[in-house]
C-alpha cells in the first residue's frame, strides 16, 4: 500500500490520490457547500456554549469539584501539591487550574471557563474525526450529540478532570491519524505526548496505549517498512508518552506521589471491593440514560462485525494474522469499536464505580452513532437501477434518528437541572457568614470545600478530600480531623455535604469545642468561635481592662506573626484579630470600634461592628472564655504616607457611651507608631502593652 494511507470514508480507498482538475463552477459549488456546513457547525457550537455558560458562578452540589478547586488554590498560594497539599488526583489538571488562578482570579468562574475551553477542543476534535469518516453530516451529528449528552453537559461545567483527560485522549487519536496520513513524525510525537498528558491529568484511558499502539504497528507493517524504522517510530511514540510521566516524577516528591496517587487507590479498592450487582446496575443506568445513542450506534456496530467477517473470509490465501492486520489498519471504525469494548472492560473492573466514569465510553459511542447523519451530505437521489437502495437507506436513517430523538427530552431535562443551579438561599447566606467569622488567611475545616472556596477561604493543605469513600476506607478519621482543626486553629467548621455525620466523634468534639453555631437545618450547620485553651500563647499578649468585666488579651495584624519585623500588608485593608475576655456574663451588646488616627489624633479611617459582624454579640459571651473578633479594616485609597496610630474600644450603640479603661481612657491603643509607605505597605508596628 502507498505510504500516504489515510483515514477516509470506508466506502472509499485508503490511498490518497491527487485530485482531478475541476471546473471553476465545481470548485465554487464545493466552497459554498463547505462554508454552509461550517456556518451550521459554528451556530450549533455557539448554542452549546450559550447553553452551558449561565450561572457559571453558581454553588453546585459536586464535592469532587470543591476538592479540585481547593487543591488548585492551595497550590497557587504556595502550598506544593503532594508535599504539603494532599491531593489524590494527578497533577496536570490541578496545576492548570492553579495557573488560571494566578493569571486571572481565584474564582469558580475562572476554573469553570478552563473546563469550557477543554470542552470546545473536545467537540472540535471529535467533529473532525467524524468528518473524516462521514463527512459534514457526521461532523454536525457528532457536535449535536456532544452538546446534548448529559455527562458531557454536566462535566463541561464542573471543575473536574474528566473532560480535560478525555480531550487529550481524543487529541492523541486525532494526531495519530494525522501521522498515518502524512507520515510526519511530529504528529506521532504529539500524539504520544497528548496521551501521556492525559495520563497525568486523570488515568482514564490506559487501554488507548494498546489500541493506538496496535493501530500504529499494523500500519507500519502493511507499509512494508524495514523493522528498524518500525522500532524507531514505536520507540519515539513510547518516549513521548513517558515524557510527561517522567516530568511528574522529577517535579514532585516520589514518596508523596506514590502514597496519594497509587497507594490511596489500592486502599480504596481493598476497603470498597464493589460487587457484580452494583457494577451491572451502573451499566444498566448508563444504557438506559443513553439508549438513543446506542440505537444510532447499533447499525454501525453490526455492520462492522459482519463486514469484518466477510473481509476475513474473502482472502483465504493469506494467513489469518495478516488478514487481521490489514483489517484493523484499513477499518478505522474498528478502532472505535475496540475503544468501546476496552472501555467497558476497564469500567467493569473499576471500584468504586460512579456514573461520571462512563464518560470513557462517550467518544466512541458518539463517533459510531454519528454515521447515521452521513446521509446529510453523501446522499443524492438517483433512479438508476444500481442506486435503487438509496431511498431505503435514507428512510432507515431517518427512522432511526427519529426514534433516537425520543431520548432527547430526558437528556435536555437532565441538562436543564444542571443549568438551573444558582447560588442563593442558604448557600449565599453561608458565604457571607463565613467571610464575617473568619479572616482571609484562615484555614476552615469542613466537608464542603466548594462552599469554603467560594467564601474566599482555604482548608488546611493536608486535609485532602473529605470523601465518603475515604471515610469508609478509614483514610479520613475523626482523630485526623481533630488534629488538623487544632493544628491550623480553624475559626469555623462547615457541616454541609452529609459527610461529617459519618465522623460522629469529630462532630461531638466540634460541638464541645466551638462556642456558637449557625444552623439552617440539621444537615447545614457552621460551627464558629473556637475555644482557645488557657495555655495557648496569644499574639501581642496583654491584659488591658475595658469597663468592669472586659479585657483585651491580645491582637494580631494579619498576616503578621508576633516575632517578624518589618512586614507588609494588603494595600486595601488592614486585617485584625482582637482577643477579648469577660470575667462575667454581659447583659448588654457592645459595638467594637477600630480607628486609624494620624499624628494629630484626627480620624482618617474607622470600622465599627458588633463582634464577628454581629454574629456573636457580647451578651452571648461566656465568662472566662477568650473570644476572637475578626476586623477587616478597609484603608482609604488616597491615604497618605506617614505615621499613624491604631486604637480599639467598645461602646453602647443606643447611647454611644464608650467603655473606659482603669486610667479613664475611652479606648485601648494597639500601636503607638504605624508607618505606612506611599504604597500603603505597613513597615513597622510597635505594640503597646
């Protein structure tokens, strides 16, 4: 066979010939046709994106998404993956989202747009593959199926690795086809590189090494290349696959990688072995939800099987192995059928098995189903005797597509449920609440990392994912959660995603060690105001009396640590923690004020609020407990450089009467000298005990 073999419509030869000269009218007609179908494709793609983009900032219910954005945010903030940030997923996707956070802004919208870009590339790659075998009809059909498939709709809006890993796997396939078409080794290298990148994004497609490698070997054999060249090309492809994996091994702590990516999976499999019944139910659910796709793909699958048997029997002069090699090399749809079969075998072995894992089967299923749309561009009416079957072919395809359309309403309904999720109600209240009761640099504990992330807070880097499977496997325990809560002095614990109830000892400890809770219902609670042990050292310790029963025990200007000078702070706000204590229960609710004064004692900025934004008024303070109040002090944008003084105190809101110190002052001085540069960078604090 000619070395310019390509993947085209199987009804055509596999050899690329030079096109015959065409008349100008034919060329213009062909150009107009391509422009028409390209316009149709772009309109469908635009509609698909428009359908997905509303509410990209919404609070969803995916705990996996929350873990991914939190790991990416921690990595972007200087907590290296695996070594400090415990993450049980491959690094490429997490680091890509982290890079987008550095380039733009650490928000859920930024991360979800990263996924949307990956989805667009996936749609383009699958459409191109379908175009090569079925023309524009296949490309249009593929895009429609990609747009409406609920798994692809849901996970193209969620920050998870399934879509990016699938995109890279499909790109690897496309690039290998480019190589088989042109024999240019750069396409072969890029194909291997994309497959390796897919593995370090999420190892969903290990079987593609066999399928693509087998396809490459078969093509090199039928091209009658010398064995040395065959081995050379295979070696180059394999090295390209291994390059990303090698880079990961060199870039991260090997022991941490093994523990979190390999050992963790083995422990899950041992702890949750799964069952044949559960696996069968998952497969049944997938087939039931996508019966329209299976209906469209079935004629192609049966046609492949019968056609392949016929071709194998047609040339009995060759050995069976040679016939099989020629068949696989010259029948690209067999590759997609192999993907479908191999993916099903992998899923039947996978434990625990979840619905989103079935995204592995969608690319081949969509490609095989898209053949039903090929008549859009290939069918031409003819009343000649040899074309009398064409009307029957047309009617059969229209009938199958019509029957498959009956599956469309349920798919659209499932997608609309995903698109209808908004941030509102208790979620919106919880976001505001978390911001009021914690400082931006605080670490929050909880089972909803997405809620914590959207509140612009972080979980402790070693926490990992509070996944139910990890809890059931004994890898996330109450003892570990208690240790992390104490070690990172979490100002709040979030019970939101029905996971903490699986750790009853931790919940009991939390209820005993936090002084307050904000409850929406039994399943949605935020515990706050942690008890501070008497022996825990406080920053800038002091005992400054205010009124009869209240004293200031210390303060902290974030992110200052007491023994570090000089230091700099955010240029837009001064973040304070004030540590108060009362000797007896208080009957009145006092307002805390914090003020920035110039050298003349004139007020230049101030902040007044009841403790924790009014969420823990002084009348609720228990005696002898140290209460942490959070002050997020905004600084004026036109504040001049110079010396300033920072003071605090309390007053009754109805009378504006301030509490006084034993010396008669109506305030307490936090700093005697506060030097600000012209860029509002705090350079020195001298505490006044």
